[in-house]
C-alpha cells in the first residue's frame, strides 16, 4: 500500500512498475502492501510418514542420498522419483518436517524479484494444488491459475482493500497491489504430501538418522556416513537447511555452502471476535516490515526487522533450536506496526510468540546445483524465508539438473558456483545476514551495493585509487571502481544517491566517457578471472578446440573472443583467449565466472599429468587504457611503436613498461574503443600505474570506472555474460555466428545443436534499441528487465541498458521473439520483424518508442551529430 506522505508522489509514480507486463522483473514500491489471495491447508501439526518407534534398517547402498526431510528435501526426492530414478534414500535427523518447515508461516507468493524465482513459485503453487487433489488433504478454496510470464495482479483502491480485509486501516493509504493467485498452505501437510508421493514412487525415507559426513574419492562422492552406518552412493544432495553449512564443512573435501542462521519471529493470536473468512488475503506492509495472515480463526503475523539477530555462528544443535526463546522487546517494533495497520487487534489475546531459525545467503538468493570440486555433490539450501514458495520449483529444476546435466531454465542467479570459498567466512556471513534480512522488505534502487563484507578482495591500487575519489562497487568479493568523484564535488550527496531517475553521478560518468573517446582513461579491471592452460604437447589446444566455439589454432600472440558452449549451444562462458606460446594459453573471463568457469574446464579436462590449469587471477593487476592517446602513453613508456601497423588489433605482446618487464599488453579494451589492456605482475602494479598516470598527464589522462565502461560497451552493442548471455543463449541468437568455426572440421561442444539451429532458424534475437521521446531529466530511466513491445505485442525484455553520452539517448539491449505460430510453437525470426517492426520499451507502465537494430548505432549517429555541429558552427559564423 502506498502511504500518503512526503514520499507518496515518487512512490505512486514508481508503482507503475507493478504492471504484470514488467515481469520477469517486478518492482515493488517501498511504501507498498501485497494483498495475497486464497488460503489452502491449515493443519498446524507435523505429520510423519511413519509413526513406528522401530527404526527401518539402513540400506548399504543407494544411487542418491538426500539429507534433509523438510519440504525442500522431500521435493527433490519426489521429483527425482517422478523422473525415473530408483534407489533413492531420504535421511532426516529428527522427524519428517519437524525442522524449520514445521515453523514456516505458510505463505506461497509468486511475486519474486527474479524471473527464475517467479517460475519456481508458480510451479510450486500448481504442484501443491495437484498434491491436494491427489492426497485429499483437508483444504480451503482451490488455487487460481497463474498467468505464464506474468502475475495475475492489479492495483486496487482503499475501499476495495477494506472489502477484502476489513481489519486493515485504510486511512493513510492510496492503494494496494492485489495478487489473487498467491496462497496460504500448511507447510507440514505439503511436506507430508510430498513425502507420501515420493514413497509411492519407491523412495526410502529414514527418520532419526543423522548424516555425519560425505566420503569422497578422487573428487567424486563415494558414500555417506551416518550415526547408524554408511551408505555407498553416486550422488548426495545437501538439503539440510540450517545444518547445510556445517555439513559441507564436515565432509572429507570441504564444500562451501555460504548461509547463516537468523532468528525469525511471528505472533499467533487466539481466535478473534471478528470472523475471519478462510479466503481473507495475506497482508504485507513493506513500510511496517510485517506480514499478517489468517490462522485458525486468529492471526499469524511476523516480519523482517531492521536489527535482526544472527544465531549459531559457532555451530548449532537440535536442542538449541527447540529451545529458542521469546523476545518481546525485539518484536515490539513489529507489534506496533501491526497494531497501526490493524488497530482492531488491540483487544486480541496472544497465544504465542514463535521464535524459529531461518537461513539466509549473502545475496538473498537460494543455493542450488552441483558443487565445484566434488562431482555428484548437489545442494539446495539457503531459502531466505521463501522455502515453501520455492521448494516445488527448485526441487524440480535440481532433479532435472541431476538427470539431464542441466535444468530446463536459466538458474545461474541461484547457482551455488556464483560463490567461492571466500564467502565461507563465518564472520562475513554473520555480518552479511544482518544486512540481508532488512533488505527483504526494502526497496532496492538500481545499482545498489551491499555494505557488509567489503574490502575482501582488492587490487594493489585500491588505496591509491581511493584517495583519488574512487567510489566502489563489489563483484564476487572484489572491489571495483564505479566512477571517480572530482575534487570539490559534494561527496555526501553522491554517496547517498538512490533513485530510479537521472542519478547524481550522470555528469561525472559523462566526463569519463568523453575522456575515453577523446584522450585516454585508465580503468582498474583486476577483478577479471584469469587462467593459464599449459601442456607439454597439443593437449591444451585440443581441449580448448573441444570447449570453444571459435578457432583457437591461431598464431602465437593472437587473441580470440570465444564462447565455451554446452551441448545445447548455450554459453557456459564468454571469454578472451590469448595464445602465449605453442602450448600455453591465457584465458580471461568475467569476474563472477571464476568458480563456474574453473569447474566447467576441469569437468571436461582429461586426466593427464602433462595438462595443467592454473588460476592466476591474483597474480596480475589489469589496467585498461582506453582512448586514442593510449598508444602515445605506451609508446613513450616502452619506446616501441604502438600504432596499428606495428601493433594490430586483437594482438598480445610481452613488453617492458617503465622499469617493469613481463607486462602482457593486449590491443583490446572490451568497449570497442581503441586502447590496450595491460596485465601486470602484481609486484609491478603500483610502479606501472604511477608511470602511466605521470606520462599521461600531457595527453589528458584521468581515472575512470565501470559505469563509463558499461556505457561504452552497450552503445557498441557488446553483450556480457551473466547480463545478456546465459546458458540458454546461443551465438546465432546474439549475432555471433562469425565466432563459430563452422568451416573447420573440428567437433566442439554445442556444434550439433548449432548446426540444427542454423538449419531451423532462431526464434529470438538479440537487438539494440535506442529510445526516442524519452526525457532523460524528467522520465524514469530504463535499468534492465523492461518489457519490449513490437507492433503492440509483448516481444521480449531488456537485459541491460545505459545512457549513451555519444548518442545522447538511452540504449537498451535485449532479446525479442515473434509471436508463436498457430500451433503455439516458436516461429523463426526474420529480418523484417526487426527492421520493420514498431518497437516500444515499457518503463514503469509508460511506453517509449525505440529504434531496433542488429548493429551499433554509433557510427551513424556520430556522423549525423558531426554534420549538425558543423552546420551550427557555420550558422554561428554567418556562412
């Protein structure tokens, strides 16, 4: 709900973003409620699969062992069994569903921050309805159908709010977002239904059996050791919830599962005097940080406070969880917020204040997938208080992952390999969880950054850049400069800039971009992932030719942009590879690909002692010199000509820069602008930087950050992995067919899929859109995730966007697809669909016309702008 306050106007304007067409990115206003729809099951107690006091015998072997008998583990077991797996064993240390599942609030909301989370919750909703019908669990009214790629929702007025929920105080409200497809369920009953269905498919469920460790041999799961003996197995799934971190650390080969527990409180009342209808909506008051739902004639209300209480940093045990205490002083702010929103509850009798543990991850997203380093070890944990809503879909996708080698949707935002060991520090996790919990009910503005766990990984130049005004962002634990505040600027206002409109750093970044185009800028890009692959003979080349779509059999010194594809032809990695010598290669990948890329290469590496892969990310500082005067700076420092005739594009030489030897200088900038990347051994980093800045003064050199880099790369139509490209994007869909070695008689991963797609045609295409009739000063900006319309029909969504200081307009990148055919199947996209379509980009409910192209606008607009400037100059001189 939107409160009538000073902030009301901006909130109301941003509430246009609540339109269902904005999915997969749904923006919820800070001053907003969600009124959620129908109730389902209300049985409060835990149901075990078996009430026998005698323990069932422990099998000596199984194909897969799942640890954790909560709703998440039961969902994984159920979906594996449905996909034909046999010899599945589900182990629970206590009684089935008696952990955090039993204490869950039971709210299933399909409105989530990420598209993949929406899909998971959508599936969970449908699955629970099916289980209700199959197991004949006591129910309320049936669930409503949820729209595909859109959530059934609408903005309602205060009078409508009062009709839906008469207890809600509407006097300070101007509206609410109503989600009729959301549900309320009984978590133990869902857990029980999943377990019964899994057992019906042959899953063995053993209670009161504690997993102590996972035994590993040669990097492969070998067995699971329990307090009742060992079970040999091929696969292990860690769904241990609160215990997932400790269980990972207890294995023979430690597995990093970064999550941390936090106390979560909710209140139960006795039945109220007013009769609450069974289908009365759940109320989420984002400003009050509370939720409230009907419960057995009374009310259940909890929330996510500003000052959460982390727990079990030093470990935990079952007794501690069972004896967690009430804390009325801590709950008082949420209780006050509840009474402000529902004053009629002042006379309600309190039944109990429940204190239960919830586990949270460093980025508020769950952890799933196969862990790096241990083949066959999977994890699904860290549900961030959305376990019930996500369990059905997450269990399905993980089962697909284990069955086919990949899930049927892009789950990279949730992949456990987005983290590494560096996020396993208990101190880091404790501090981060204290920041994460309040963020669940806070409005996250574009490009916001976590404030805890910072300065974990830094470049050797960090202090030097910090004193020169660098403002920092964090990627995979690495500090990276966003932009540099010039002397004399109001530092406080810039640090506190939070808006969906034109940001305060606009002019600063514009000056950095201008310098990149007219003089020379330096960007510290040390965070990039860097590997070296070497061999005694051709093993390194053979491996890369198998993994990479582009041809790596190039002369020494050449640089190749290439994708590492999966069997479907999708990008597992997008990288630059330098051939350093006949049998040595330098691989440069995005920062957050460090764990994933390493795991992907190692997975496909033959067991050969003469083939070696080394992570050298920490060995090199990377400086990006961008601009036409970059060649002058380096020529003066190296006494070597840096002109294109002597140093062609996409080439690498090992050179001296200043006093430092062994600098790998590469003629590329990742922006399309002229310049060079310098990979500098860290002991020389400060010297080289100082020399570059000193010599560069006469050429107008300055520092720049990643915001300038983003603007430059987007206006040049450069796609980045993790933002524009993912494991379901193929080179043919993003205009990179020229980077595929179709003409070589070389088999590589994904070749067969690409050949088929080449024959059938692609059904979606990566495009560049330049906004028209968009006022940069007054209109909301596009950031990413905005719907794209073609001829009035939803055609796709943006994947990244930035203001182009060259074009003086906003540029969006994204994928578009034509409408499906009469049979409902995707249809091949044609050039006419791109070139002749009338395109619009929807920003918070307002559609802006856009020009769509398959190539950069830069050259055309630059020529037009130059002619315009020349005409204005001629008019000025009266010519």
